[in-house]
C-alpha cells in the first residue's frame, strides 16, 4: 500500500518561511507527478505546485516567485519551500502523487499570522 506522509507544517509570522516535505512509501516504482495542493477553511482544494518526473514544474499564480517545489525521484519525496508567507497562505497542505492512480497525504496545517 502506498502512503504519503507530510511534515513541516506549523505556525509562522507573515514574511517567514516553512519547508514542507512529503515522503512516499510502498511498493511502487515511481510517480509521474508529485506536488502539493491546499485547502483553506471554506474553500475548495486548489493546486499549489506540481512537478513532473522530468522536472517540469507548474505553480499557482498566487505562489509564483515565493514557493519552490523539488523532488527526489529515487526516494519518492517532494518538498515545498515556502518563502515570504502571507496570511492568505493559511491552509491545510496536501501532498499528492500520481502514477496509475492518485495518492494523497493526510495533510499538514500551515498557519500564517499577520
């Protein structure tokens, strides 16, 4: 069974930084796409950043220039470096991976105070 486990969430002041990490485990060769989504209270889940196996990244417009996604294909991990955080970044952040199906982590809370 494939499992995704997020870490690195927490409380941070506006302008600060956090690094989110996601480790995938299970009997799988690899993922075509790995990335991060987030869901704020009362909002729909939205894409934050995704990264293909070949290294092609896509970012939500709201985080471009502030967030950086990276992955280690050998370890099946994906990381989201979040800089210049804003209160509107407050959300539960979910790791996502795609092979022949979608896999989701349980989420990690990010709270950015003004």
